[in-house]
C-alpha cells in the first residue's frame, strides 16, 4: 500500500511537531507483559512483550530512545501496529530504564550494542521460524545502526530488515545542537531524569563516588563527560561520541535498512543528513527518507488535530512487512557473533 506523507499544517514548526507526540498524541493500550532476562555478565535486562498469534509469526524488536520505555508514544504505536498485523513485538528496556535497578554499575548509552545483540540472538533461539524486524528510535536508532554496521553479514539470518528513526548520527554535533534556543527545553527534560538515576547508581556502588560531580551538569555534554564516558571506559565525552556515533558504521550495514529522519529535526544539524545521504548512495542496503518537516520522532499528518495520522510508525511497519515477505532472498549466514 502506498500513502503520501503530507506534514500536518497545524504543527507548523519543528518543536510543535516534536512535542505533539508527548503532549497531544493519544494511543490505545496494547496488552503486554514484562520478562526479565539474565545477561551473560551477571546482570539482567527487561523486555515488554506482545504475544504473537503463532510461533512462526513475524516479530518486531524495538530499541527506544534516551529515557524512553513503555510510556513512549512510538512504542505504544508500534505495539498497536504489530498487533494489527499479526506480529509479536518486544521492547528491550535498556539498563536503568526498566522497573528495577540493575545489579552492575554499567548503564546504557548510544554505542552500547551487547545487550541488543544478546536479545536478537535469544529471540532467534526462542522463535527459530519467525522473521525479525528491528526498529530503533533516536538513541536506539544510533545503537541499531552501529550494531548493524559492526556485524554486517554476521547478523543472524532471522533478522530480515531494520528501520532507524530520527537518529543522532553524529553524537558530538547532536549534543552541541540540542541545547540551542528553544531546544534547551529538551535538554533540561532529559537531565531531570538522567541525573537522579546517575546519583542513585553512585549511591549503590561506592566505587562510583568520584562521579558525583555529575549532579552539577547543566548540559547533556557535561552529563556524558562527567558520568557516561568515565563509567563506560571512554576518555571523555568527545571520545565517547567519536567511538559511538552511527555515522562511521553506516557503510558496513548489509541488511535492508530504512533511515527515516526529518530535515527540521531539532536534535540534529540538518547538514549531517547530507553526509548520511552520501554514504547511503554507496550502500544498496540503505534506503533514506528525509522529508523537510517532521520534527524529532514526529511525522504527524492529517487535516485536523482531532483526526491525525502518524506516518512514521506506518512507514516503518510497511518497510518491515516488505522484508518479511521477501523470503526468497534469505540465503544469509546464520553465524552468530
């Protein structure tokens, strides 16, 4: 099915398009249940799971954005899409984003791919006959692109395709950009939850006491410089951003992947997408869709506010459905990393 995206006229700027998902969007609840999976390093991750009608039905794995979770509008929307299409769905709740505090000091970040890889492989063992599509949003989109580029052809064969939405492809430039002007409202909102979580983790792990300066952070760059980077073995925020940004990994992606971002995304300088387009031109696995308007994880259409249509989630589901249908092309190696 083909549908044209026409941005909602009643969301005339990037910030209204971005904030509508949080303040105006209403999504019905799709039943899910939580599971806790023990990880190889002695910790655990939690998954929110929507059951499929059969074990062979396609499955969707969601990787959420910064401080996202089951409350995120795109998660609720994709759970609905999955249920409507007869798919199962799994949301990986990154460490510190679940219902329980994790055991180990480590947290989640934009370049952390081991938990996602672990979940992908376990889903494959649990549902060996089910094709899997992966969708990453914002930070989760960066994680997804990095993982796809790292693994290339080594991805398990049950991974049929991926969609990465509103990705901050260049983390350093995104971090500097987000706090400008009105964008400072997003930065403050993230820090209101990030800093208390960090201080709680420091309180539980006395060896992290030197990181208490994070309570003074006023920008995401400062937060990453004082907490995320040292906690995860990076020299500083600049080192973390350089080693974790998705941009250098895009050329290595070998599975069909849709990159959906808006040029007016207030979380990223628009010329970063020009660089992404250049890389995508040399990689047949990548499909880029960069409309001029849509904000950050917005892509709202519809003639009136009381009758909106959400293009982003529909487009993601359509792209993955096409990959699920293309069973004849799957002659890939099933080697696991």
